[in-house]
């Protein structure tokens, strides 16, 4: 996901008082106040797909029992 897009989404998430990304997406869909061109939609699709790929990459790289305290 492009850094600029991620930055804009983080700002919007805070402004709308959303605790999760899912909550932000739900609010955006409900509001119907935003219009996106096809290029922007494609960037968002790519970002979502990249994010979803993390669920496969992270477990394969994780060694040992998961712990939030452990950093490598």
C-alpha cells in the first residue's frame, strides 16, 4: 500500500474516532460521502490484498511460541 494512502487513512481513522480498520471501512461505506476514481479504487484493492497476504507471511516467519514481548 502506498505510504501516502496509508497516512491519509490513519488520519481519517482518528478523525472519525474509529478503533479498528473494519470500523473505518464500515463508516465510509455507510456515509457514502466519498467518491473514488478507478485508479484510487485499484490502489485500495492492492492495499487490502497486500494486507491480507500478511496473514500468510507472518506465521511462516514467526519462530517459537507467539509473544508480543519478543522482538527479533
